[in-house]
C-alpha cells in the first residue's frame, strides 16, 4: 500500500544534514539504507497509520493513500519528522513540535468534520453513496 509521503518528501523538509542528525545511529556521517529502513520508513509508516485512524470514518484509507493528496502529504511529513525526532532520543526542536501539533489539529478537524481535505473528493457525511446520482446539468447557449 502506498504511503502518504515518501522518503524524498521527508528529506526535502529536513535536508540531508537534518536527516543525518536524526537517524545516523552509528555516527559515521552517512545515512545507510539500513538506517533509512529502520528509522525513516518506520516513522513514515507510523505517520500514515495516524492519518488512517483519523480519516477511516470518512473513506477507506486505501482510497486516500492512492489519491496522492498534497494536503495529506504535508501532514504526513510533519508527523514523520516528529516521529523521527522522538526516535532519535532527546527533546525535539520547538519548530518540530509546533508543526506536529498543527498536523494533529488538522486531522482532528477533518475527523470531526469541521474541515475537509482540499483536493480530495469523497462523499458528504450522511449521504449514502448508493443514493448519489449525477445531476442533469443545464446547458445554456448564449446568443
């Protein structure tokens, strides 16, 4: 199943130096593929599960993941960076905490239908999809 964000999305947010700081456990100055798999992939997966939990009552998570929505991607990146900072040990930077908290607030607003996911079309609450019909649009030809 695809994730909401990729390794490159997280690296773009952190920079190579930031990623190295958070996941270079053997402190050799390089981020190995093993470290990416053990830490970065796990953090991305955890962030994805957090998003799935918050949107599962609106739609199937597989639908949202397959949509490659940029709004959900940014939320995923913020959650992933927070996860990585905690996995690294110590206290995350204030900017990381603020971004992660904002991402969680966005997901809560979506969960409680106080907000929508921009750019993603999904059924309105209370309208069964079996009753949704395309409308008969009117065409007006100006003269």
